[in-house]
């Protein structure tokens, strides 16, 4: 069956994403060293927006096994999806292993704005965070 040239041209045009579309192929993600406020050897990839500026952003963090992010807070909600590995989150001003709740690939959680929390990475993990910038990690004393 032959498809008329006009129909093929229409299909090609319809398949093109609009200019505002964001499409990320995993193989083309650029990983860079993360900020020093994150665990040593953590890598970051920015998928959307700029986490240092106002507006929506989506980032991925690749965090080594055994890493910890000590108690801290963020000024705006933080939406986290676990893509691989295992992440454990606790809430409060002081680290307490018994209050950690585990999440694995496919799980999702939201840390509310200004909530004091801490995070452990028992396995090397990749997490995706979506939020409203600027994204700031404020350590607790």
C-alpha cells in the first residue's frame, strides 16, 4: 500500500514536537559534579529549567552508596522520584536511624516546604527532583 506524498508530509509535520517540548534521552544526559552541599562524588544532571533560578526545574542526582545528607530544609516543596537504588528519609532536626523510611525504584515522595529532613543512600541511587527554584539546601546546625 502506498501512502500519498501529501499524507507523508502531514505525518512528518505532526510528528515534530512543539518548540516548548522537552524530550530527554537517557543516553544523552550530561552528568556534572554536584554542589559541595551534597555528598562527595554526587553527580547532577539538569533536565529542565535552572535549579539556581526562579521557576520550575527537574534535576537528577546520582548518589554513591553509603552517602548521607544530614538534617536540612528547603524553602519550597521538593518532589522526589526514585529511579534506581534505595533512599531512606527521616524528618526532624537530629538524625535518627529508627525514623528512616525506605523508598526504592518507582517510589515517590514530597518533602513539604521548610520541613526538616535527612536522607540516607544505602545503595548507589539515582533520584529525580522536580521543584520550584531556586533550589536551596539549608543545613541545620
